[in-house]
C-alpha cells in the first residue's frame, strides 16, 4: 500500500487511557478530577516518520514497516502471535473468534470512524503463491480494512487483513476476509532490525 506513494500524514484518532498500574514507565498520572481512579491519558506529539517505510525482502509480500517519533512513552503494544505455518494444527483454529479493525468509508460521517467487527475463523489456507498461512474469516469484505489488525481471542495478533475471497464475477457473493499470518510481518521487522525485544520468541 505504501510502495510508490508518499506518506503525507500519520495520525492517531484518539489518545486513549491507561490505569496507573498499566504504565510501562512510571510517570505522574493525569487523573481528570482529584479523587478519581489514577489514570494516564495518552498524549502524543505530532507524529513524524523517522525511518522507512521498509519492505519485505520478497517484493510479492505486501507488507511494510516504519518507525515513528512522537508517540507517548506509555503507548501499549499488541503481542504478535508465534503461530507460524509449520507450527500450527489447522483444526485448532476453526470457529475461534477474531476481532478485525479498520476505517471503512461511512456515508455522512465528518471524520474517519474506527470500526471493529468480530468474525470466526472458517479455514486455514495454504496458497500456491507463497509459504505464508492465511486465515479465512467470516466477516464481509469492506474497503478500508486492508492493512488493519486482526486480533485473536487467545490474546495476540492473528495477522494483517489483506484481501477478499469473493468471486469477482458474482455481485451477490459476499465472500470472506482473509488475514495474512504474522510470520511475514515478523520477518519484515527482523530483516530491518525493527523487531522489538518484547516481541521476540523464546
């Protein structure tokens, strides 16, 4: 998505809040009113692209990574799963749930709207194109979800939303969303020495 395009601006829609005991770096909390449960309101500077974008060494894999300056020091992260294609039992995943996030266009909305939808994993797919596993998820394909996070009920990132499985010749077939597993994402980060220590597998 970023190749041959210029990144004009990177924004975070909302700051978010953390309880004091969730802080990675202990700082004075920003409780809204005295006596409230201590919380930290995440506040970000104007985000700046500091490095990247960097691409997977296999140019047929449509993922990229970059580094940002300006994020709040306590910004939480999502755990990347360790479910590589040759480590998993396909049947274990069937009918488990995943939450998918994106910014689909919504008519009459003044601003982009963050949308979440839950779907079940209906199949684990090995394609002839490459060696990376895909998950077929029972959520209707919608523009604006591509590149978004798929978060699994077991507490980690399932992967990145990629493409639809709908038949382009059928106007009535809603198809499924497909999710690219985390192996390709991890590899892209590792190839450019961007994989955080907390995401490394033991």
